[in-house]
C-alpha cells in the first residue's frame, strides 16, 4: 500500500469502517510511514475531541425548581398572585424551558467549536515543525506569485490567494500541498529574515472571523476567516511581526 491509497482510506480506518484485510494493510503502512502515521494520530485526536462528553453542557441541579419559583414571582404583581389557567401556565413553563435549552445548546456548541479549533491548531503547529525537520518545505520553490499560484491548479478544489510582500520584508519562498482538518490544503511558505512562516489556507462555510492567537511548543499561530476562506499562519517569529504579516494578508485584495 502506498501513501496515496492510505490517504484515501484513512478516514475509514480512523472510524473502524474497513474490513480485516484493509485494516491490517493500513496498520502495516502506519508502522512504516511517519507521514501517514502523523495524519492518523491527528485524526484520532480530532475524533476524540469531537466525541468528548465534556463538550456537552449538563444543566445544574435544581434548575427546574428555580424556574418554577421565578415564574411564580413573575405572576405576582404588587403582592397579588394572579391565577393563570393551566394552558397559560404550561405556555410559560414551555417558554422558559425553550430559553434554557437554547442557552444550553449555545454553550455546548461554543465549547465544541473551541475544542475543534484547538485540535486544528495543534495540527498546524505539527505540520509546521514537520516541514522544518524534513527536506519537503516546498513542492514549488519560487518567489514569484505567478509561478506559485498556477502550480496549485488541478491539485486542489480551490484557488489559494498568493500574495507578495517582499517589499515589506516578507519574502515568498514557495508552496506545497499539505493535509489538515481532514482535507488537502494549500501551504504557502514565506521568510522573514531567518524565520520560516507557513501559511495554510482552505475554504470554509463559516462567516468572517477576526484574528485569534494560538501558541504551542514555542511557536506562534494566528487563525482567521475571510470571504469563506480560513487562514492559519505559524512561525517562531515574534508575535508582533507575525501579527503584522496576518494583518497584511487580511487587508490584501
């Protein structure tokens, strides 16, 4: 089994959906291929994070009693308790429960998104470190954006934005294919003096989002969404200059 076949089967492998023969072949390939093994570990980590019970919010004990007490206070005006018909009491309780459920869902959904972002951030830093350790920093080494951008044609289902900031000290060094968040992504490589900056980008259905910071193992990463594209940039460059780079990208047309 080669790496291309393994990448096509890896999601089924992580979800335990392969048959015995393919599963044994995948296990053998994972032992022999550090690259595919790293992808397998990241997917397992994401699977664990998404299925973690801690992502779900458990309503506190006594919530129902407090809601009923609150409703009785609402029904009391200037010391007089208004008697509501059973149907209106039911509507009031139902409305309160709907608000409670909506709030619970919002908390759980926010925590889940945060956990997934954390997992992707770990993947981003791991991919950055791996690109520095291996001799595979770029598939297309070039400082010409008109050479790098067309190279991705036919290799991805989108056309990445490739910007040139050499006049401001951020020199394009090339690009390569990478694999993050369960999909193939564009990795653009820039240099700032002796520092390497990896910029990962892929489409997203999420709305525009301001820049968020993520630090791990001494590396700094920034994440944002713009025009249905998500961006992750990571480097050992100091946070101020990395933020300058991210701001230029966000303002780039």
